[in-house]
């Protein structure tokens, strides 16, 4: 084990995590403002909580009707080869799209997705029993390649309990 965070302290460990604040839509036309405040990101009872909220929010000349949080380890942790495991309970509901993914610190081969992206897990909220793991690579968008298959729980949802994604 070379890196971990079990969220055992009352606050987020900023030596490991950086909060990203923006309303740029995440490349997918997303409607939220990613913001760093307790309502959206906190450590609670040994769990990291990222909470999406339906509320009017205005900052940096942008107005959004939703807020959420986005954390990353960029410039805090890099590995050439590794296995990553994340234990998470994912939300459900139309409009939510929780994702745990990896990007390179440097785009050595060009912009997204030429330098690669590994989606450890993504869930489209209106399909709460299905997750996607995807590799994005090859050329820059829109000529990039992506591969992966969905995983479907036949009798449960990923919101029912915690699961380990790797």
C-alpha cells in the first residue's frame, strides 16, 4: 500500500486532496457549480460525503441551480503503475452522475483523451443498478477511443450499500 485515505479525521486531508471550484460543466454540459463548502463536501463518521444540492448559487459571475463537490489528487499523488480501490456508496436519481476516475497530471500525448482517462466507476443516476468502467485513449476528442462494459446488479442498486470498485 503506497497511498490511502480512510477519512478517520474530522476534516479533509488537504495534503491528499484538492477541491476544484468551477461552473464550467465538466466537459459534459453539467448544470452544477462545484464548490468547496461543508454543505457539499465533508468528512462524517469515517466517510467522505460529496453532496449535490438543488439550490441557486452564484459565484465568479456564474449562476447555477445546483451545487456539488469535486475532489482530486492532482499534484498530490502520482503513480505510473498501480491498483486503485475505492469503497463507495453511489447516489441514485435522474440527473446525478457520480464518477471516480483518473487523469494524468501532465497531458504528454495531447488534450483529452489522447493522454488517457480511466473511469474506475461511473453511474448514470436513472440506472441505479448499472455502473460503467471505461478507458478513454488514442486521439483527442472527438476522435478518441473508449472501451469498457457496464456491470449490472440484477436485484439491487449501488445506492443500497457500499461496494469496492477497482
